[in-house]
C-alpha cells in the first residue's frame, strides 16, 4: 500500500525567524531527536493550539538559542509536503518573520529538536546542509544562500 492509499497525513503550522546580522544569519542545528540530524534551520518551530504565532516565535527563539528578540514584519508564508520516515505525508505551513534586536548570549538547547545555535556568515551558510525552506526564506529577505559552485 502506498502512502497516498494509506491516508496517513499530518499538518503543522510553524513559525521561524530570520535575522540578517550584517552578513551573517542565526541558525540552529537539528539534534539527534529529529529525522534530519545535522541539518540547519532557522530558529522557530510549531505553533501550539491557541498560541499567537508571534508569541510562538519568541518562545521558540528563547528555547533554541537563549536569546530574546523582537518580531518584525511577516516576510512570507512557505508551504511544503514531505514523506516522513514512517512513510506518512507531512504538510508544513511556515510563517517567516524578520527578527530584530537580538538580546542575550547564545545558550544551546540541550533536550530538544536542536543542539547548537550560532551566527553563521553567509559564505559558510551556503556550504552547510540547510533545510530547503531556509534558502527560500532567505530569498524572501533578499539574502542569497544558494550553494556556491
């Protein structure tokens, strides 16, 4: 039976923050608790039931990086469907916001979906295993993170 025949589907509303720090971007690395260990993401994650997306973003940024930030304008909405390791189809709708005024010192998440947070220069970010949506989100902000050849 194929995934489409089985009807196993899930959907998630998530929110992510993008900050251009003058030639670098804040990224978090997926931990071993995920299906994509070592892949790099923007800080953010799932919006909980009844939670405002901007409040979710502030919460997720604090959990994953230890930083506080102001939520700027909505840069865009991204949507994708992928097949998970259990062969189910997972649809993610991602709200991408600009983050401004980062405050505090980076503290890595120790028991969650990420295990490292850091400011990464654009040139280095282009060589990292970025999640596809990170490159799309960067484009929304006028940042080119396409791999260099």
